[in-house]
C-alpha cells in the first residue's frame, strides 16, 4: 500500500483546494488494486470499492488520510453489487451535502451518496473545453445530471443552455449549482424528460452551436450505449448548424475510441473530427483505451 500512499501524497497538494482523484486503481497502475478508487471532495476523502471488501483491508490508507490536516472525514462507499453493504464514515463526520470547487467554479456534492456524489471528476478536461468554447453559443447539454457542463458553459459566456436529463432531482441540484456560482440571471433551461422520446421538445430551443453528449454506459431501461448512442447521434443534423461543435463522451472500459469514431464516420460523414482527449492526469491508465474517451466533432459547412 506504500505505492498508493506515495501517489496520494503527490495528488493531495496538487489538488490545491479543488476536488481531485487521489488514487485511480481502476487504471491498473498498481496491480492488485484495480478495485479501489479514492476521491477527494474537500474536506472529505471517499474510498470507493468495486469488489467485496471490508474497511480493514485499507486500514493503513484510512490512517494516513486521517493524519492529514486538510482531511476532516473519510467515507467508505461500496459500489456495484456491494452497494447494499452501505456507505459509512470511517473517520470524522459528514453531515449532508457540501460544496467543492473546480477551476474557480462551485458544485454541490454528497460524499455519503450510495452511488454518484454529484460531480464526475474524470470529466474535468471536458468541462474546461466547454468553458473555453461556449462564448456566445446556444448549448445543448444531454444527460445533464447535475448540470456541471452547464455551469462551465455559462462561465464561458454561453448565450443559452438547455439541460436534458430524466432525473428531476439531479436537475434540481443543477439549479443549485448555478445559484452557487451566481448564475441566476443566465438563460438556463431544464427538461426532465427521456430524451429518446422527447426530440421535438429538445429541438425547439435550438438550433445549437455546441452540443454535449455524456451518457451513462449502461443504464437498463433508459440508455445502453452500445445500442442507444447511435439514436442520439442521428439527431445531430436537426439539432445543429454548419459549424456547430459536438463533444462526445464515452466511459465504457470495454470500448475504445473507435466505437464512437466508427459510428460518426458511417452515419454522420459531414461531421469532422477536431480533437480527442481523456481524463486528467489524476486518472492514469495502463493503456490508452480503458478510461474516459472524449472526442470533439464539428459539422462542416463553416469555418472552425
């Protein structure tokens, strides 16, 4: 475990007060700990485990974290089939949601959530890209979750953002995130709908100059990427204009970048690939395909 502690000792100061992944075991950089992830949601460290395990198995890590002055609490979160085992606080105390920062923006998170805390840390480069390219744009944020992309877009000067997600609860947190950043006056809209059945409502505020598509990889009953992603991509011509940009995200480790690139080439040849990137440097991967894949496309017919 010394390798994990050494890595966290580098990541904690690198966070500089922002949220960050302290250890990304799923990237395979420390063999034998692919089941372990540790996220930093200041001042709380969240230990996420993806196989049957007890807190005793990571006791040295909990002890090390508890000795850091900036760490006020350590949370244990079983994931997957172990989620029923329950979230518990191993050190300190966590009472309700709290606010974290990323690149000067504020987001509400819940360190004791059974599943997702409210902010996907691996998408930090994606949010930075949107913030950089949103000025004056009408933005469509599909699978918006808690609207972190929307916050970044408004911070970047977007004219309007339309957030679409099935969960009204997540969108409610999104409203809170905009208020946290004093973005109440921005033209931000929220559609709590199943997008696969609501294209007319989604199309109405458009067309859009920037579209963000960040779906779950596998969510039975609502969206399964291998069969449903193409249904979303085929709507892009009616949602965009020549020159519009699209940020496509996919985080299924079983798929490579070719999954989306082949779909785009076969079905939307008038969209040109501009760029691609992954998660931040706090998400190291043994290979170049296991983790998050982000690809930027632009609809042809206007200058970039």
